[in-house]
C-alpha cells in the first residue's frame, strides 16, 4: 500500500525499496513469510551481495533507515514511480523517467484528469499517471496480452491504487477503447506497434472540449503514419521529439605536471643536485573535480509525438 | 469551455507564436510585433475561440507601419489552408534555373504596404505576391511551400485565445527569455515535477530565486484542486514572483495552499519564533512587505539578500499594530517546517550550499531532493559534499538532450536548431 | 594561390583571412586595386566594423601578423579549408567541418586518392577533398548548375588548386559521371536531393578493386532510398550516422554565498554589531571557471550514409 | 589487390566483429572468442578474401568448448543469406501468444554442441534449431529475423581478411579498449586531422602520450606517400607506441618521414644540442633506447617521466661509441624544431600546460594548434591561459555528439546505445 501517499513507517504488505547502491536496488514486499515452490510457508529472507535480510525485521522501521545485512547494510526507501521503474519486474520494454516526465507534462495530467493508456505493459508509466491524477482522476489502461493485464491489475491493488485505475484486456487497435469511454478522456497515450490504427479510437475517447494526445514509438515510420492520421482527423499542435537524459560521472582526477624547464640548463652546470634530485622529487600532481559522460549513453528510447485535439471538432 | 473574463491572463496565439497577456481592462491592447490588438471583444467568449484581426488604422513607425486592429470572432470555416485557396499547380522539378537576384518580385514594397492596409485577408495578399513573382512557378513544390509559409507567417490575420496552462507558459517563457525562468527548459521542468514526487498528497518545500512563478505554479498544478497537499514557497525577495501562478487562475482553496515566504524571515521565525523574545515582533521582521496578489514582474524581486531593515522601517511605521499577512504566512510555514516536508526543490541563483544546509534538515527521511542549477560546477561540488556526509543517497547529476523533429512526407529530419541548455538536476533521497 | 601549401608571407593574389574576432572573419583577395561597378580601377579598401584596411598594405606581410585598421586592428591568417568554410561566399547550403571530417575519414581520402563529388555547391567540401588528396590524387566534381560550376572552376584556379581538380557541369542523376570515369574512383560522395538516382552511377565510377561511398542528406527518407539501392547493388558495411559538434562557452562566473546562520541567533543578543555590519559587509562571492553550451546548438545538419563497394563485384 | 604476406598486420572480420592481428609466422593463430584460427592458409592470398572456418578439433574449456579451425578460401557463392536458405514463410502477426518460459527449444545444449562439431555450416545448425523451436513459427517476422541474426552471429563460419586502414583500426581500438587510445573517438580523430591541417605539404609536430600509434599513423596517412611532409612525433616514454603505424605497412620513404623522439631528450638536444658542451653525448641521453620497429604494446610505454639515467647507463655501457639511431632522430627533429612547424597536435595524459608552453614556441605564426583531452576542466584552464596571453586566437573548445542509425524498412531509428565520450578538442591559430 506504499504507493498511495507519503508515509513514514514500513507497514506489513508495503513494497519497500532496498537500496544497496546506485546500481543495486530491489523492490521487496514487507511480509514476514512467503510460500516456496513446494507450497511450504517459510520465513521471507531476501538475499543480497552484502548478505541476507530477514524481511520481518524491517516491518515497523522508519523509511530512510539503515538496516543491517549479514555482511553489510542497506537503506529502506519508500517506493515511488521513479524507484519503481528501476526495480519493477520487466514484462515488456518500459519507458523511463525522462520520457515519462515529458509525457505527463505534455498531456497536462494533474489531479482530476481522466487518462486512457494503451498498452499497460509493465505498468511503469501507469504508476506515474496514477501519482499525477489521484485522488480525483482516473486511469483507463489497456493491454492485449491477458496475463500482463491481470498482473498489472493485481499490482495496482497491492500498491493501494486500485480505486484510481481500471485495467482492460483488449485489442484496442481492432476493437477501440469501449464505447463507455467515448468522450471521457482528457488525454490519451499510445505505446503500440501500429499507433496509427488506434488514433481514430483515441479521437473518439477524447472529450468534445478537446484534449491532448501522445504516441511513443521506437521507429520513425510509426510516428510518420501516426501523424498522417492525426492530421486527417483534425488534431493540431502536432510535434515530435526525443528526450535523452545524460548522467554526469563526477570524480576527482589527478594529473602529473611535468617539468621541462630544467632541460634548458646543461646538466654539467649543476653537477651534484641535478638528476637524482629530479627523479626523487615527488611528482607534482594537480587535482580537479571533474565530470564526464559515462562511456555508453542511451542513444535512443523512442520518438514522442504529441498533438492537441481542439475543442468542438465534430466526431461524425 | 471556460469563458474569457476581465482580469484573466490569456494566451494569444498567432500561428506558432504565443504570448501571455493580462486582459486587465476593456481598453487593454496586446502587441504582436507591429500589430496592436484591441482585446475588448474577447470578453465572455469561450477560450479556444479564434478571432480575425481587422485593421483599424495604420501609423508610420520607425521600422515600418504600426497597425491597430480590432478583433472579430470568426468561424472554423474561415480558417483554411492558404494552399487550397491559391490552388497552385505548376511547379518545377528543382531549382537549377533560379538565380536569386532580388528582382523576382515585381511589386514594390510600397505597393505591398498599401495592399495590406486595404485588405484584411492574408490569402489575397499572398495571391497577389505569387501573381507578381517571376520565379514562383519555376520553383519546386518544396520551395513554393517554403515561400508560402514565409508569406503566410507575415500576413496571417487570425489569432486564437487560449487559457494559460503550465505547458503553454513554459513554452512562452522559455522562448521569450529563458533567463527570467533561470533557463528551466520544458524537459527539465517536467523532470523536476517527477523527481520531487509532487502530487495530491504531502507537504512540499520549494526555494527559488525567480522563475516568474513558473516553478511554484507547476508544483501547485501537480498538487491539484481539492487535495490536501501544501507547498511552502521560499524566495529571497520582498515579494514572490507569481505571474504564472496567477495566470493559472486556480481555485482559492488551492491558491491558499501555496505559502510564499521570504527565506530569511521565515527561517528567523522558525529558529526563534516560539521563544519568548522582546524584540521579536518589532525590528527586522517588518521589512518584508505583505504578499500581494497583483501582478509581479521579475524586476520587483530583489537580488537574493535580506533587505536592510532601515528603509522599510521608514516605509511601514505602523507595522507593529497587527499581524500582517506575511506574519501569518511565516507562522503557517514554520508550523509545516516543524512537521518536516515530503520533498525539497531548489532553484537558486545564489550559491546553493548554505541554502541547502538550512533546508535539508527540514525534509523527512526517504524523501526526494531535487536541486536545479545552471552551473554544473556548483552542483558537482554539492554532489561531492552530499556524498561525503551521507545524508542523501542515490545521487544523480543529469542534464538532457532534447530534439524536436520535422515529420513531413519525404522531408523528415530533426529540427536544424536545438536548445543547447537544459540546465542540470542533482537528485537524491534523504536518509534517516 | 594561398591554398596550395603552408606559406609564410602574403603574396599578391593570395586569399587572406582577415580575422577580427571569433564571429567576424573575412576572406579578402590581396590585390592592391579592384574594378568598381562603374568599371573604374580603384584602390582596394576593405571596410570592417573597426575601420578600413588598405589591402595593398598587407602584401608582403607575414601571415599571423597584426594589421592596423583605422579604428582598431585585425590579424591576417593564411586560409585553409576550415577558415574558408566560415568565410566563403555561400552559393548553396554548405557542409561544415565536423561532417566533412567524418566524410574524409570514412572515405579514406589520402594523397593519391581519386574522388568523385556531386554536387560541387559552394565548394566547401571540395577544398577539403583537395587538401587531403593533393599533390598526387584528383577530384572530379560535378554540379548541375552551370553558374556554380563555372564559379567553382574559377575559384580553384585562383586558389592554386586547378591541377588537382576537374569541374563538370552535368546532371549526374540522369547522365551519370561520364564513361571516362568508369572504374577510376577510390571514393564517391553525393550531396543530391535524390541520391538514390545517382548510386548506380557511383557504383560504375568506383574501382573494380572496390571503394568507399558516402551520401549526405538532410532527410531520413533520402537515406532510406539510398540504402535500398546500395543494398541491391551489393554494397556492404552500410552505416548511417549524424555528427553534431557542440561548442563550450567558457567563462568565469561568480555566485553570492548567503549567510543564513546568523538567523539562528536573536538579534537583540548582539545589539550593536549586528544588522548594519551584515549589510555593509561585502557580499561573499565564489568564483568558478565554468563551461556551458551556447543557448542554441546545431540540432541537425544531415544524415551521413557510408558504404563499401567490396572488391570484384561484377559491374554487369 | 595487395597480397597477404608474412609479417603483415591483418584485420580479421567475422560479421561485424573485427580484430587486428599480426600474421607473424606460419603457425600463428588468431583467437575469436572460443574459436582459434590457424592463419597459414592466408599466405599469398589477396586481401579482401573470405575464408571458411573448418573445425579441426574441439577441447573442453572452462566456459564451453574451445575449437581449433583451419581456414579454407571460399567463393562468393558460398556467402548467401541465411534467410534464403531456410526459406521461412509462416510468421505470426504479433507476439501476444508467446510466453517465454525457456522451454521453447527442444534440443538440449549438448545436442547443439555435438552438432556444432560435426557440422561446419552455420546455416544447417540454424535450420535444426528452427526445426526444433516450438515458438519460432508463431513469432512475428521481425522477431524471427532477430532470432536468426542472433543465431547466425553465434554460428557464422566465415571470416574475411582485410588490409588495415586508419578507419578499420580506429574502430577496432575504440571498441576493444578506448583507454588505450586515450578515448579518441572516430569523429574526434577525423577532426584532429582536419583542424591540424595535415596534408602532403608541411612539417608537423605531434606530442602524444600513448594511442597505440593511432595518432601518428593517422597523421602519416594524411601526409601521404611520395610527398614532402614530415612529422616529428614526440612521446614521453623510452619507445614510441607504433602498432597502428606498423600495421599500415607504409612505404619506407614515408615511414622515414615520421621522426619519433622522446620529449625530454629532444628538448635537451634542441636547447643545448648546438652548444659545445663536454658532457653532452655522455650521461643522460643514452637512457633512451633506439627506436625499434618491432611490435610495441601500450604497456611498454612509461608513465610520462624521464627515465632515470642510472639504470640505462648500466644497460648500455658502450653507448658513447657511435651515434645511435635515437641520436640521429633527435638531431633531425631538432633541425625541424629550429625551422618551426606548420601545426601542433597534442594528446597528453599529463597536465598539458607545461608541454604546451615548451612546444608552442616551435610553431610558425598563422598555424593551427589542436589539443585533445579527456578532461574538459584542464582544457578550460588552457583556454583561459591562451586567451589571456593572446598567443593563440580563434579559440574553440568543442566535443561531439555522434549517433548511428538503424535504417531498415519500417524499423528506422537511432541506435539504442551511443558512445558517451568523444573527448574534447581545443583548437586555435598561432599569432606572430
């Protein structure tokens, strides 16, 4: 239930982020026991490179606390959509915070908004939509893969978000977003292999007073076809972009400063104190606080295509 | 659809150009380049409406004629593609035979100026220009389109009136003068909202030294109407910049949940407020003027130093008498500071270290901290400091690369120019 | 003649770069007189924002020298392809050093190489090809615009490069690179609106022992069609990329450091030395040597598509 | 086409993987992952030829079988698309019904391993894998392609032998270990060549503290065979790194125009060489070993400090007797240093300031200076120094963003990963 609002202490059933390092975080469920493959109920022990954690021990602990592991320690953090996208079980390729942030901003999602999303996928974006629109809005999220829809529905429930979301198992390209959703949406988001097929359904789902549209697609041809349909249906403010986040690697670097001046003077002129003293002198080092890019950066996530459905476009 | 009312901020859009404007009175005019628009006919029309600019008079100005227009509400049918109207058919295969010697247009500029005064419709003006162009029909279709777009932009006679949103204002502010919003680009703004976790639940702390109100407005927008979230908005000046906040026209209860306070004043209240102390309510506190909700421009916010008390004492000799609005706000803020916050956002023009040192203890554990800055070197230093003290974990210093694309049949490519600076975000989570 | 090789002094007829500032450079011809519009021979005076330069005065001066202007000074630099691309008369959109450098590298141009280029355009890339392939290679450059071809031919002559280049006025998409060039090229470069039409001609022009190919195009569709033809004709190592150079703006910035500690102590406890001294104290400023991007960066120049024609591909 | 000869460096290419290898003797083998290739059949074959890997024996190793292969020259006809051979037709519309439970392949890994030893042809192995996959025919065409590419990569049995060029080596070095070439990425390398103006005319000066020979090789390559250009290549170690230079197999006259000298030694020669001085040819100079043209690995180059003279004295007691190769090279270099250079290129692992101070006076006026560095902060400092002294003008500090694209029908997008570091270039022109 730890996704609903900020809370201070871990309660049983919370999802908790066990933070070991920037590159090692795990989402664990704060339950004292689990059922193993043989069907036996056993104590919930979580293994980490720094030793094991008896999960029961963290229940009641304050979020942000340090917890001891058998060979080290970790911190327990309250989950939120950012930490969740970094730890969630991947059922599909997911969208990350930089793109998601732009999607929320461009779709103008705020408390009270009604958002239609397809597909649900691993639910990373859904969690963001839910944070942004609760407690007064609603998310309608669709996936054509039945198991994924079921998993997502279950997850939202365990996260305390069930009141604000409806999960549908449905092929929206062919069947649309159900007629109940005609004209209810402030915003529609598509992450589909053929977004152009779903644009007419998005058009129907948006309010008569207008709304915002977004499609995320890895390939430029998907955006091209999508824009083609958007234009025909009377969308405007059509805009495509990509957002790539770069992380800076910060470290202190030292550089030897070499002396070349002494070469101008003949050695013989300083018979004693020359060479040996030079080589024995400690190397002069200059220190710099530096930042640089990591060796590998994300070069592409997807193209974001945004559009506005203006008010009062007749929906035939 | 909401209705345009007196006192509203409105967004005026002419093709891709947008502008934020206060519709303060019935004789208000808006200026778009050389065009001056009388706004009075907007009253009580729905937002989203399109108006036609009708020339009323034209005065010679330094850089060509300045025109005064009235606005007439128009129908969707009036808005149609210039290309359809002109019905251009013949186009050359490429531009090999075109030499650009500046003599392609046989109309003189005085002719064009006169035509413009006589004729309201850009399509007619452009039609004339095309008729009198010696090279237009030899150009490629692409080149013809480019020419028409350029001319359309110049003579386009329609404006749309839209209701301000964070999205529209972030674009306007960044395009007009990124310095006035500390260079916070749209991608960065969107990430500040994400990383800080602003939502309908929780109490949030913001320090900013001047973004035209964009940052508190974006946060308040994400907190929503009718929710329990509260924002303490600290600023270094006498009065906070609130333009974007006012433009959103939020419900009163929501506005009330933005507590804007002077950094120095509220810290003194927080550190010393509950102590029985003789000099407390006299002396230095009055220097902060009451927060007014009238329009505040960027210039009114001072430079990040506590204003000297002497001057203000002269200005407000009666300040001892009653609790002023700013005192009430300080007390509300201090109460929340004692409870601690669910997130901290900083966007300082000053060196952020001492401010962070003062505000970080006010944040609960396991809560996000987001520090925006235009100078990477400063944030590197803070990164190292925080890493050393271990008070904040999961530290990341990031910036963004954002490119927009032109997607048109056979002419798809990233836009030729892009914004070079997204600013930098230092993010992390507090520990117990 | 100042493009052939490094030289130390300005001779009559040289193109000289008059360097005023990073944003203000001019290519001028070192001739004492010019003919004005009326056909009169007059002294060659060059006007700058810092006053005028009597061009005769720089003849014989060493490159790199400071020359006085009536209201300031400038430096005279020997031109090279980098400075030339920044000062040349634009007859078309030109390609700049970052893309050009990649083109030269990928086309493996070195002295002795035979290169075929279309179109010549403003000759910015041609100058780079010529620097890289002279004194033992040759550039064949084509433009379908007659005036541009003539201007380029004249320019190469005046720059002392005529021996290494042949300029053709020809529509290569329809007519090819002339049969004389069949099988002679080590590398072919295309900058054309429809590169796919010229790829079969490039195929013919490349040596039987193979060679490298490059097409520069602003739009992705041009690259897509080009790659389609390249693949059909048996090219391999097909690779598309973009190179964007970012300049750093370096400056020293100062930041006020504000003191908030003093707020913890009640004012009354330090009756005399408090507020006034605070406000009179000089603000503490911390200085940083910083670098940042300029406000506007090049977001796109073009897509570079490279390919290899492997050895011994039968040319039908 | 050139012929593969003993002693050559060769580039071995297996699909997209490339490797630089010395073909030093007839029993030389090359290692590509778990595959060991006997090179002897390459002798006297033309560069560009493709060879088939034929398994000779297979040994169990720690991480699976290690296989020894002989190479057989093969014809173009043997190389054909795996897809054509397998002739796949049925594919699903999307992956909705595929659940990846790891049981899709019914062949065991031991079956596959055995098949591999018995069968040279990857197409046959893949055919079997496809036959025994339960899900292959339900996958989308895209997904099938991905599967085939992955398998093809694993079992592909052809290698092509190519002649090393700067382009191929720059790719190999950067992919294998960017640190060994100081992180000089291909775009940056190409720009170093442009900005420094290297061509068939002029005398050039390079200081580099270790790029596996890539930087001097690229410069020499651009200087060309049979031209008058000369390069003085200064390095901080006992012997220069020359692998890339040797791999190019340049004509002798061209190799002679690369004068590789130790930085300290040549500066002493330059400062003091013409003075009649008793101790000159004895003492510290001998420490630098003769430059040998055998293979030099990165490790052999020392850390950027003048080696102590004592050790070397013991090693070369007879060094007074004759002018050694390094002394001749120092004299040739010093003569050019007196004439001054047409350009300066630096790529230092050390702090570049003192080196620049020593070398900048050796450059003629109006000539390019190009300083490569991996640390922006250092170059910023030099930028400011040079700006202040005014010795170098038109200063620019740049870096690059380079993205490669996947361009395929309906699947066009930038590659998902890109290299994050191009390094930085500080460029400018000397003034008189």
